[in-house]
C-alpha cells in the first residue's frame, strides 16, 4: 500500500452516491478512482491497482460479484481488499461475496460517508 494518499476505487453506478462518497474520501486524504460499470472497474483496477475497492453489487453491465471474482482470481490483484457496498442486505449475495474474498460489506442506507471512510481506514490499517 502506498503511504500517502491511498487509492480508493469506488465502483458505483449512482452518480449522486459517487459524488457524496468521493467528496468525503478526498477530504480524508484519499485519491479516489471511480468506475460506473463493472467493465470500466476491471480495466481501471488492472491499470491503477488501487489500495482498496468499494464495490456495488448491482451494476449496469456485469454484476459486482463477478467483478469481485475476477479481481480475486487475478494474481497481481487478489490481495486488494474489497468492501461491498449494497442497497439491500441480500444475505445470499453477501455470503457469496465473503466466500469470494470480500473483506466485508456496507449497507448504503445504514452508513454515512463518514462511516464508509472510517471502514476504508480500518481495512487499510489491517493491510499495513
């Protein structure tokens, strides 16, 4: 992990949420990379190798769980921590995300940008 301005990849198709989370994360000193589709996310993750990924499950092209699976099956990317961001606590999907290698998940309606930023910091500290 980089010591200054860790890179957070935010994969989310809701523009308002991207602005809200990005604003808080940038304010807290993170470099924020954004992707609105799974395909865009996979390309950026390969290119920029973020320090952590915040990944929405429901994306317009390929499901977030498929993005997670591809990241965790790629040797140079598999150690990047992934936190799932989701609207609903879909237990089956969340259990699958953990099984595929996600560090955890955050329910959007239960977490403010402040708590999301705090979880990012906690996850990054685990990997120092």
